[in-house]
């Protein structure tokens, strides 16, 4: 494995030895930074103005030009010629295979010059090498032990979905927030009887399916990875999956839920008093009703105290790759930049800008002082009120004269060390997460990459069968769920679902 060869003999900290690169900022070198936006719209290559460019010149001696990186173009178009990209930032983590053929420097050669970057990885925990390999797999060559870039460090995460409620309504009716999904069902019945309105709001059908199935310790459909056990599983084989489906159907039959947000609006039905959504949505909920707050606990089922969740990682994954034919001095300065972005100073500059100008820090309380920008804007990397209304103009552009922004989120702040009106929900969600089983969805591409022809065919047979099962159930209004599910499980067992799982979990050759 590449990781073993890279890190054998490493201490818990990388040494800051005399190999650190020294920069003479009195000499300025032209540098092209190419950015592939995660939404592919070109914002990030257009927002940076004189403030940001002056920072790069003063700090690293780089006269930076930003251009858009097009992953569909050939390496020649992006990495050769007069306007060749020196530092490529892929926010989609997509680097075509042809780019691995000598176009990027081997970052292993600069390991000693990046102590802060590697120390940040090591602080993730004992399994940091495995996490690194997973993040960097696209830019690794395991045969030659070359690392053609470095990934961002997802050193903080929080649940993708949490429960929230209107505290005032619960107090009015003398109701405590429930601890199980069955109690939630009864609470919703009681609230509907009192108000005459459906009390639970879901941001789309996926939020409904995930929110309910998570409470039963499973997920809605298909294959997933149990992160704690490092084991591949299939949701419909979970004993509680059918219970989750029955709860979803019962809530719909009793008209306890509203499925909204289909128009991407941040507003919620004014009659809703319970919702399941991302932590960042609390800001928009409070704008409608100040009594909205994060639920004090997760929801489980009466049969189990296990609840599952997907994780939202911060920062979101991205790659940093340096052009192999760039000027030696430019490469040296870019290595220094990447390492600096992993320091506390670099992290705060990327996420929040400049202390005193865009934020204040007092007793670990972060106050955003740049008018029109919120904590959540910084965490998400987008000034919400501007995007989609004014494009890249307005506060979004002005703020990034100080803050480097999402392309340079190489690691997250230690959120648990900070406080702020809008940051608290993330910290509280992080605390709730300690009682959750973390799972990860598995894409079709990942299954294909892990299987040979035999097991890939089994997978395709199962997914085809699953699609037909859901179609049949919906056509019959989910009648005879027990019999239909039992028949479906028997069918996929014949097709080899257990054999496929054993293969994915390395239990058979």
C-alpha cells in the first residue's frame, strides 16, 4: 500500500527541520492558480480583486492570476503554454487519468517542507493514514509510490440531518421533545389534534426517508458502509428497515407531514413545529420564528438505541496539484502556501478573513463584523444573500478581498473551541453525533471499482430487482409490505446479495 511506504517510521508529529523552504518576498513571481468550482460556474476565478492579490504578493512573493480549470480539457490546454496553471485546485476532486502521467510534481518529495499539513492529518486519529489514502486515492499512483497532489483535510464533521422544533409551541402544550421515533409519531398526532395542521416538515422526500430510517439505525435503500465497523451492508436486509418504511407510510396516511422545499426556498410552512434538516438551516428557521431550536437529543426506535447519520465534512474534499514544469521558485512558494493553509493563521484567513476587519475573536467567541456576512456564510463558503440574486457581486465579492474563501479551505478550524450565535448549532450537532452510528453511501462507480465481472453482475441484478420492488410497492400503495418485502429478500438472496457483501467485506476471494 502506498500509505505504508509513505509513512513508515513517522513519529506522531512531522519535524520542522532545516529543510523548510525560505522565501524572499522582495522578488515577485507570476503564478497562475487554476480553480475548478464545485458548482462549475466560474465564481471563484472572478471574485478575487486587489486585496487578495496583494496578500499573495506580500505573504508569498506571488503575482497571482486566477483562471478556470477545465477538467474536460487536455493537460496541454491547462498545464502547458503561456498561461499554464501552476497550482490546480480541483473542488470536485476530479483529475483525469491522463494528468497523472508526469504533469504534476510528486508531493512526497516535499514532505519535510510541509510539517503543518502533515501534523494536521496526524491529529485526526490513529486511522489517519487510512483516511488520507481514501481522500487521496484519485491522485495516487500505487505502483510508483507517487503522490500527484494533496487532498484537503476533513478534520471536522457534523451530522447531515438533525431534528429541530419550535420550543414555544412545545411549552404551550406542555410537551417534551420525544426520544424515540414512536414517541414522535404520537406527539405529532397530539399536535395535529390541537392545531388541525400537519406538524412535521421535511425538506424534500429524501429528507423524509433519511430522517425516519436513520432513527431506526438504517438507511432508506441500497448498499452503504458502516464506518465504525468498516463493513459494507445492504439496507433492506436490516431488521429495522421494514419498521422504518411502515412509519413513513403511517405518517403519510395520518397526514402528519408536509414535504416542501421543492422550489429550493429556505422558507418553511408557518404551521410546522418539527423538522429534520441540516444544522445550517437553523438560521433560516429563526428568521421566520425565533423559537426554533436544535432538538436536545437524537431519535432512536423503541427496539434499539442506535441511530445512524451521514456526515457533512468540513472542509469538503478538494485536491491541490502543482505543475511539474513550473518555475522552481514558484513551486517552492506554492508548497509554502499549501503548508501555511494548514496552520491556525492560514485556516482563519481562509474561513473568516482578517481579524479586526471581518471578524473579532474574544475569549474564543467569533464575532463576524463584516456587514451582511454571517457565521454560516463562512462555514458554507458562500454569502447566501448574494448568491443566486447578485451572482458574484455584492458582499460575496467584497468579503473575499479579505477571506481567501472555499478554494483555500484546506482544513477546518477547531469548531468545538469557538462560540458564536450561529456556530453553536454546529458544535451542539457535533456533540449529538457522538451517540450516532456513522454510515456512508456507496456509489455505483465505487462498487464497480471494487468488484470483478462476476460480482458486478450480481450487483446489477440486485439493483434492477430493487428498482422493480419499489415500483411494485408504490403501484399497490404499499399494501402487503410484509409479504412483498419477504418475497423481495428471498429473491435477492437467490441472486447472491450475501455473497456480494462477503466479497466486498473481503471474507471471500
